[in-house]
């Protein structure tokens, strides 16, 4: 056999060996029966820092799944860069069921539109499992302000253009984009004041700024204590937690819808029996009365969905926030 033939034979051998190893790896991945899953601790990546509303929900979910499975579910905080660090980590993880990602508005809807060169695709690199919570955005004001309803705030702003300080958690954050969309659709001029994270809500309660729109979990403690007044919510229908507060939509701002949400996604190539096992466990835990009560204490409404419904919802949210991002004039980073 000449040298060329030997070389070709060697290439063929290594190609076959590689395919065989891949087959073995795939077989091993599917070898654990779904009924015995999990046989070791499961990692739940939260793409935000400790103490955030998404982190708080993730810790409740981790505790409830730990009880359901009899194996520990460990929260792994990977905050930074608008949630993209945690998302990239999850996208590269083995699809063996032992890494799940707490998905949310920031890392799957906002950040992919303002960060370039991401190492993941917000939907194609994940398998959507289910939505778990709706966190309506809520318009809150300092109790000492002369406006106590959405209509009164709009009337005051039109009579005093640029005089209302509208706090937000930073440029490109959900509170910023929700406020930009609201002021545009209400046709009013305000001063958008960026703060660092949750400080924005505190500054409205302190009277340094006059109003803000924030995810309900970020404002619920201030609302319950009376330090802030909730005058409108951002959903298509009223919040189950703030039933007496009208939506901004029904308060006269036609077409305004702005909500936050959380859900669970997994690495893309997870075998179906394993995926089905995780899905059924997640829906069972989320529909439990204890879980529902714990989420509502934080200002989040429990919701579940099919994977297909979750994907359709993310795509719709992508378009909604694209409008707000364009209005805010944000540049791709």
C-alpha cells in the first residue's frame, strides 16, 4: 500500500472512530432513564445577581424542585452584561438535564437587541420548557405628588412639560424602556433619570424622583408599606396581586402593554423523554398552592405554558421591546 493510500485509510479510520465515539456519547446521554432523573444535583443558572427579583423567584423554584425530585437544585448566579454571561454558560452546557436556565425579559428579549457578537441565539440555542411567572410592570408615584391616577399624571405632565422626574434602573433596563414607551404613547415630556438598579424605586419613595415604572416584584414592598402609590399596571388585564389598580391601557393610553416575565429553558439537544420529565415536574411544582403563594408574596403571578406557547410569547415580547429600544435611541454595544 502506497503512502497516499495509507493516509486515506488513516483518515477513514479516524472519521469512523469519531462517529462511533459520538454515537456512544449520545447513547450515554440518553441512557439514564427519565424515571430515574435526577440522580445528582441539578444546576439552575440565574443570569442576574443575588437579591434580584429573578434570583428570588429562582430560589423559590429551586427549593420546590428539590422537594419534588429529592435531589438538590442549586442556584448558580451568573450576572453581568444584561444576563448574557449566564445565557452563554447555559447554551454551552451538556443537554443532560443537569443545567437549566432561569430565562427572563433581560437576557432573552432586551440584551440580544443591544449587544452585538453574542455567543448564543436567544431562542434557537435553547429548548423552551415553560413560562413560570408574569411580573407586570407597574407605574408608581411618590405619595406627596399632586397626581394619584394615570390620567392626572398625564394632565400634569402636559401642563408642566419636562417637570416630572421619571426614575429608571439604568439605560436599557426594563424600567427605562417601559417608561420611554409609556411617555411616547401618552404624548408627554418628562425627564428620564437613570439610577443604579433598584435604587430608582427607593429614590421615588424618598421623593428625589416623582415616578417610575418597574417590575412589580421590585416595587411591591414599597407599595404595601404605603411609601409608593401604584396608579397603573402594564398588562393587558389587571394584575391578580393589585386587583384594584387599573391597567395603563384602561386608563386611556391606547395600545400600551409592558410586562416582565420569567421562564425555564434548557440546552437545545436534550432528549425528549428527559425533557418531558422536566416539563411535567416544573408544571406540577408551579401549579402547587405553596409555590403560588410564595411567588405572589414577591409580586409575581404564577403562569405556565407549553414550550410552543413560550416561544411565541418570547417572539412577541421581542417585537414589543424593539419598538421601545428604537424610541430610546439605544445604540448596539
